[in-house]
C-alpha cells in the first residue's frame, strides 16, 4: 500500500467548494512537490491530511490505515509530521529546549521546561540527533529569539525530526528565507528525504521544487490537475492554462 492515500477527498465550507474529488497516492520514501496558484487549496490539502480539517467527502489513509476521522494527535503518533510555524518556537528558550519539547510531546511525557533534564534522557538525545541532522548542533545553547529566519526554519524541521515522523508535510519551507539561505535549507529537506521519510512540500520556488522532488502535484481551484514527473507536469497543457494570468 502507499504511505499516504487520498480517495475522492472533498471539502465544502458553507457553500464554498474548497477541495473537490482529490485522489492521490504517495509511495513510501517519495518526495512530492505540491504547486498551484494562490488559493488553490494546497494548505487546505495539508490540513485535511494532518487532521486539522475533516473532509466532507472521501478517505484519507496513512500507511494503509483509514485515518479520516482521527484527530491530529492520533495521526502524529502514527507518524505524520508537519512543520511548526515560526511562532511556535518559544523565543526565550534555547534551540535545544525547543527541540526537546517537541521530542517530549511526541513521547507523551510531561513537557515541563522547569524540570532540569539529564543530558542522558531520551528526549535530549533525540533533540541532539535532530539538531545534528539539520546542521545546528553547535547552536544548541543559542536563544531561539536570536536566530536568523533560515535558522528558525531549520529548528522547526529539527522539531519535526525529533518526533520521528514517517511522513512529513512542509508548507512553504522557503517562505521568508533569505535567498542566501535557500541552498542550505534545500539540503536539509534533501536529507529528510534521504532518511527514508516520505515528504510532501508546498513551495513556490520552482527551482527548489524541480531540483528536489520525484513528482509534482498541481492544485487549481481545489482540484488536482495533475500528479506526474516534473517534466510531464511542465509540458501539461492543463497546467499551463491554469497558471495563465494568475499570480502564483
Ligand atoms: P493555498 O494554500 O493553495 O494558497 P488555501 O488552501 O489556503 O490555498 O485556501 C484555498 C481556498 O480555501 C481559499 O479560497 C481560501 O480562502 C479558502 N479557505 C481556506 N480555509 C478556509 C476556511 N477555514 N473557511 C473558509 N474558506 C477557507
Ligand atoms: Mg497561498
Ligand atoms: Mg497555502
């Protein structure tokens, strides 16, 4: 079975059709880019996959199991991870403390920062391993508030890694990142993929998307227009017309 499957997923809010008949399979270890004009439903798709929103039609299956009705925390425990917004970093805490909180939350333990951890506890070890994976081990003791935007993005990805996900959803990981930091964050995302994780990434930087992904899914007006290799998607007339005259 695929790692993630959407079967005829639809979402209506009030009278508005936000998602319509989206069917998509993502295989284990695949990296899928999700593109589409602004308002196409990309973030909503991630909300439906992660459990922030429940679809009004269709099925979401994770690793062969129907999770359509399950709350966010059950899907997270089953291996579905999503990047935190920058605002979810505790600014007065260190990089290590922030990542350790994510590891503790995943382990289901108390998430107190008042309790001084031993260097040997499992959450601290998971946090150090995650920081090493994103290349921030030497910034473990830095206060989160003092980080550059690109470093904050890396900490968010480290928090995700500390929760040991099988599937990772990244919503515009390059948003707000200085262009000089884009290659480093691209490498971190490549590393997530090499680690065997299944990655879905909404991203507007097409050079980043095309340089990373196995397949590209194209959303437009809540529908999935195409899910194919980057070359096939770029040559698809439906995709080309979807972008004509629209701000991406
Ligand atoms: P994208 O991420 O592709 O830019 P979104 O998924 O954020 O698009 O939004 C898709 C459409 O759904 C937009 O028209 C947006 O206004 C609408 N939308 C998203 N969430 C809600 C909501 N909670 N209530 C009503 N409309 C929503
Ligand atoms: Mg948008
Ligand atoms: Mg969005």
